[in-house]
């Protein structure tokens, strides 16, 4: 499974005094109440990782990838693809260069695979060189947004804009003007799933959640209705964008198709943010049953118990999370808070100290 990335943060609770007589609340009292009403950032899960191939686009142009001869150069071409898929980039470069000599092999497709190899190897000059030679356009011109905003739409340019756009995501992610132009071009290809996904992931990383949602909806339309990964990502993005209704719809659809750990975890988090702690606890418990080694759901359930003022169960969940992830500073911090609330000051000091040590 692809590496799952996780976002987390810390909000410090404060004890809010309760008064038996009615009185006007001071600004400090209002701030304390707002802080008490907040849910600390929960461990939501998502899968948003840049793709570095073009498998769906290759499917559209499969005629260019289907054997038209059994010549030695053709064998080099298909061996190059197999080597590329296994990470043998250096070896596959030699095969693709040999295959380009055969007129029965699609030269732009060979060039595209060469560019993919160069990108994996981070050979900057080679990437620009192969893109430039493929289109017959000087490399500096290809790195200008005006070129992509005004050039004619062709298949080869779709390949090149995707290569250059994806490469820029890694090398110069702050150059949003050029990246927008490059992905604005390649996403004109209506079925280029990887382009939509990479552009959506890029927008997510910049906090442009509405644009990210737009791109991932295109991905979802291109894949089967049961694609749980896209539904998970969409639910998370909708939540970040403040649209809890659509976030809930995404998670409900996901869980109607697949009872997944990540789905239950994230819907539980959403319920918690909506202050429906009973349903949050139920979903997080379902997540724990699906994967008892999932420290995220245990930690999140601990926070829900904390909000419900059930400090004993909160501490138990944080302890379970610590057993799975011993270096998890947030679990020590919040367990320390729960222990403090129960009057166990010595052990709370121990946990707060450990949390500080892990953050150094």
C-alpha cells in the first residue's frame, strides 16, 4: 500500500471555571469557552501522492504500444517498458534509445518513456533536452507559461506538458504560474487521470482545496464508482474546505462500498468535528475492530473520550496508541492531560516530560 501521509497538530485545553450566578463574560472567558468547545486536531488519513507514470493515457494510445513487428529494436522497446516498470531506469534508457532507430516504433512514445526515466533519475538537463527535441522547441521556451497558454493542442504536447509539470512539482513547487499553465494544458486531455490527480494533489499542498476537489472529481469520474481511495481523499478535502455535508456523503459512499479502516477513522473524525461524539466514538470503534494496530483511530477515540470528560477511557486509548507507536508525542501529551484531570499528577508530569523529549 502506498505510504499514507498524516496531518496533525495540537490545541491546548484550558480549565474553564463554572459560576453559579449569572454574570457578563469577559473576553478571556469567551476565549476560554471557545477553546474548550474546540476539538483538538485529529489524525485523519488520506492518500495524495504524486504519480510519475501515464498508465491511463497509455491505455488510450495502446495501439502505439502494441507490437507491430518482431524486430530486435521492437524487443528493445518492450524490454525497456518492463525494465522501467521494475525501476531499472538506466538499463531501460539504452533500450528506448535503440528502439527509436526503428521506424515502426512510435518515436514520441519512446521519447516519453525516456523522459520518465530521466525524471526518476532526476536528470534535469536530459528531461529538458528530450522534451525540446520531441517538439522541436528550445528548452527555455518550454519553461514559459505563455508558450503553454497559446500553443496548439497535440498529443505529443500533452505528454511533454505532463512530464514538465510533474517534474516542476518536485523541483520548483512554488512556481505556481508555470505549473498552472502546464497542467492547464495536459488536463485538456479529458481522460488523463494522472494529470488530474497530480494537479489536484498540488492544489491540496497549496491549500487550494476547491480546485483540488474539482480535479479529484474528474479522477473519480474516470475510475470505477468503487474507488475508495478517491472517495477518502475527497471526503478529507471537502472537510478542509468547510463542506461537511459533502464530506459526509463521500465517506458514506465509501463505507457503503468498502468497510475500511481509513473510512471509519475519517468519518469518526468528521463526526467529532461536528460535535456528535456518540457517532464519532462508534465509527472510531469500528475502525479499531477493522485494524487493532491502527494507532490513529485509538488516538482519535481517546480525544473523543477526552471531550466527553471520560478521562479513564481516554487514558486507556492513548496508552494503546503509545504501545503501537512508542514515539508518538501527542499521545503522551493528551494522556498526561487525562491523568492530570484524574488527579494523577506524578504520572501526568512524566507524560508531559516525555512529550517534550520527543519533540526536541
